[in-house]
C-alpha cells in the first residue's frame, strides 16, 4: 500500500459514503429507470438499460462488439493513491464481467478544491494510471469539476467477440455458482471510517480491491459459462437476485460456503455495517427466503471492486478452478456458493447445511 505524506488528510472523512456503498438503493434506482429503454430504437445496441447488466454493448458489424461502462464513487480508503487504484479496478471490472478486453479509459473527477489540495487529486490520478497500466490500457483524458466531496472513477471501453459476450440474465437450471473474491469489503471500510480497523486488515482489503478481474476474459471464451456479473454495491444477495430474476430461475445460495474476508467477524461484532447494507436489505430482502439476521451483514454488504459471480455447467468446474489458479484467486473461492434451480415463489433461497 502506498502512503500519503503525513500532512495528507484522511479522504474518507470528506465523504458521506464510501465506494460502492454510495450507490442508489436498488428499489429507488428501479423507479428512476422505469420505462426508460433504448435498445429497440437503436440498431446494433445489443445490451442497453432495459436489463440490469454491467455495461452497454454495441455491435460494430464485424463480429466484434464495443463494451462501454462508467463507474465512480467517493473515497473508500484514506490513501489517495490507493483510492485511485481501487476506483480504476472497480470501473474496469464491468468490461471483464461481460467477457471483454478493456481498450481505453478516461477519468471522472469531482474535487473539493477549497478543502483538498490538487496534489492529492494528482495522487488519485497516479493510482488510476497504475491500475490502467496493469490492465494494458491508457488513461487518455477525462473531465473534472469542483464538487462538495471527492469523487473519482472511470469511463471505460472494451471489445469482445459477439460470440463471447456474457450477460447476467442467462443462467441455466442446473448451473453451479462461484464467487471469485471473498465478501466483507463494506464492513472493512466502515471499520476504517470508525477508526477501529487493524492495519493488516486494511492492507488485505486494499490488495483485494486493487486486483483486476482479468479472468473474465478467459471465462468469456467458455460456452459453458452461461452467465457472469461482478458483485458490487448491491451485495451478493442483490446481484444473485438480478441474475435469478433476469434468467427466470431461482438461485440457491449456500450459507456455509460463502467466502468472507479473514477476521471479518470481529468487525461484525462491533456493528461496522455500512448504510448500503440496510438500503440493500430494505430494497430486496422480501424477495429472499431464509435470509437469517446474522447473514444480512454478509450477503447484503456492498462490495467495492468485488469478485465475479459465475454461473457454469457443473462439468467445467475443474476448468473454472484452473482458470482461477492461473489468476491467483484465493482457494477459499473454489467451493460453489450456490446453484440454479427451477423458478420458485422466491427468486433467491438461502440454504443451510444443518
């Protein structure tokens, strides 16, 4: 982790939210977007806002599609360089979640110029460039405004063969579900804002959030990977719900195999719950059967730069794990976190072993 100069202020103290926990609640967003669709009006627009997918996709007419996305938020960590890295990794993830290869990024910067020095904003930009370089793309420009709170993110373009496009509404009954990063980022970042986060736990979380979901490119090439999405602000339960409703199936989540960040129980005991957890539960909790009170902080926890939720045919489970090993995915993510079954009354059901 790169550290700011001693005089640099803690960025999280300048924002009312943190990372993807800033997202508008699912139920509110649904009201905003209700009736606003574009795909039928534009030839070649393969994925628009009529679905709840990770990015827009446009057919380029040569067997290749353009993927376009944007993501930005307020500081999720205090360190400016790390904030830039995390915001960049989070934005680029939407391209990987569609099975695509990122090709270009531009920045989105809101900065309280009377509160925070421009040198700190420069460090944010440098962090973003660091991750964009890792992804093999240029950070080629952007736009900035004076804003009450610091905001940063990227608009990213990518490309994908049309045959390799992955969506979040194409799960098939019988599929297994895997998650490629452990949960708990919202809890960790809330503990930081409260000033009770251990340094080792912070470093572990930063490393995870800065890790690119590059394995999405390899997963895009596999026909037996039926659906793909990244788990971000709506939490695992919320993104599983989107997958289930969009695919007209029910998703069973296995309570005992959900991967979580090491040491997270300590912060749960101290009630380090971001506001996004409550907003998420209030938006979709009634659609989930078996969601016990002790699992709400985990399954509804908003993730920033979270892992990929992958819906695959059981017969390629070992191939999937091999791809995970090649991409240094933590082995605690090698067990299925759920399965896809025929449509029931509830779209998501939490299953307990005993």
